[in-house]
C-alpha cells in the first residue's frame, strides 16, 4: 500500500456508496462491511543460518454465503492487516460478479521474498499452512498465489496440508504447478481476463482495437500477459510498461514509440517483476521515470501493480486521449481519483470485474481437482472468455439501466448476489 492510503477504508467507502444507493438494510450492511473471521498468526521458521525467525502473517475470510472462501496469499514486506481485509472483501465481490460459487478470502505474510533462499521460502510456505491447517481446506478456504508467491510455493503448501490430513488433497490450494494438480491456462488467466474485458469495453465504445495503444503499470504475471494479450488477442500496441526495480528501490517506465515486445521484456524480467534496464536500454528501450506510464497519449491505461496507484494527484495527469482504464490490479484507484475519471469521461472497468480471470480459472482448477480430470488449455481459455464476457455484459447492463458508474454497477450486481445467498441460507 502506498503512502497513507488505507485499502480497507477504500473498500468500505466504495461499499458504503453503493449500499446507500441500494438502500441496503443497516443490519445487512453491518455484516458485509466487515470480515466474518480473521486470523493473525506467527510462523516460526528455521533459517539457513540455524536461527529461528518468527514471521507475522494473516488470513481473512470475509463472507462465505456463496461458497468456500477463496483468495490469494501475498508475501510482501509492506503487508498489513487492513490490506488483507480489503482484498478479502474485494474477493467476495469478485467471485459474485463473475458468478463463481465461492466467497472472499485473502492472506499475507510480512516478508520480502527476495531476501529468502529457496529453502527458507519452502519452510515459510509450509509453516503458514501448518498454522492455519484447521481453518483452510477445499470446503472452507482455498488460498492461491498472489504478489510474491509462486506456483511452486502453492505446491509445497498443498503437500504440507495433505501430510497433515493424511490424504492427497489437491483442492486445498489453487495456482499449483501443471503436473502437480494445477490447471493449464492459469498462468495467463488474470492477464487474458483483463484483455477480454478491454475487448468488450472497446466494442461498447466503438473502438477498433487494432489502432489502439495501451500503457501498463506493473510487469509481474498480470502485466506480462495483459501486454501479450493486448498485442496478440486484440492486435493493438503497448507503448510502455512500468515496473519496480528492486535493486534501485525505485520504479521505471520502459517505453518504445513503435510498441514494446512483451515476450522480450518478459525474458529479461526476474521472478519479482524487475526488468533488466541495461538489457532493455541496449535493445532500444527508453528508460523513463516510473510515473511516466500514466501520462502517455494512449487509448487504454492498465494499472497492474499494487493498490492506491491512481490517486487524485496522479489522475489529473492522464491524457485526454485515454478512453478506457482497465483495473488489472486490486484497488488501484482511490475514491478521489474516481471523481476525476468520471469528469474526464473515461470508461472504467473496475478491478473485481476486470481481474476476475485468475479466480475464475482457480475455480476451474478446483473443479478439475474434484473430478481428477484435467482439461486442455484451449478449453480452459474458452470457458474463461465466456465467463468474463458474461460478467462484463451483466455489469454494463446494470450501469446503463441504473445510469450509474461502472464500479457502482459492479458492486450492485455483486452485493445483490451475496445478499440473495444470505437470504436463501437463512442468515438474514
């Protein structure tokens, strides 16, 4: 979380705005404003030097009316309880808007994973699941990879849970490696899901994707596949990507007027999303300040980094050429920035609609685990496209019918589904 921006306050403010519009019952409102359960944990890990270090961790389960909690696990030095609460809440809405029978959860460990050896990462991953084993599971709460975690780490966690339970339990974790219970298409899922949403937004606005340009913030997994998808699925051009340089401790924007090559940049990017700037420079890329991405004269902006990046201060820098802002990250836009985006007439594809591709294919992975039958990649991506297109259509229709901002429309669709599930289960 950057600066003093509090992610959970943003999540609650967004919810409150729509709850007012829906005239939601105050008692129901109070249930949904807060997580149902929170776990604050301490994880002792024996480090390579033989000493034991204790790491702080979290798991938050927001609402499971529609099914088991579902959400990623972050290893990040700046992780906080409020960030995890916000992300768990957004996961509830994300699963509902994508019409997936799951609830919202999220986890985090306060650590910079780049400071750990492979062995230390494994022991920390296993330790996390060991502490929480009684409170997660295929029918309770299903973690998945997020910032700072990898498919291999998910494989270790699944193995640890299976050891504790005394039986092979692949469905406890999604985002596992292919061959170890993972699904084909999961790596591309979030980034490609973003692009399917951008495609539908372009159709609505009457834009030709082949003449459109994009700027992307962040070059981790989501940013990489959003860039690849913008080029190869839409036929458009990505003119720049920004990323955090973990060596210099600042962000840079890598730009090419005639379009970047995402496959090349991916080949010189480390596992933490840092691009080798010397190699990029040698290949003709301009190295610009990190914030340069937001002011580019493009048609589409895709924030694909962390929360709170599009603020009241940065939103005013957005070019008048921008027609679509697709929120590949969770909570990238502050309420102050939302006001500016609306004034500028920018069509916003809100985060929990835009980036729901990851959890959608995670759901598919869980289904495949239950069936012990695995689908070809083409089938996974076809199903993903169908889900994303249907979700976008439902939110757009709500926006047009109620004459409300797309973010508010997405909340309306999601909240209605969660409240209905709570009613049907007799909770309210």
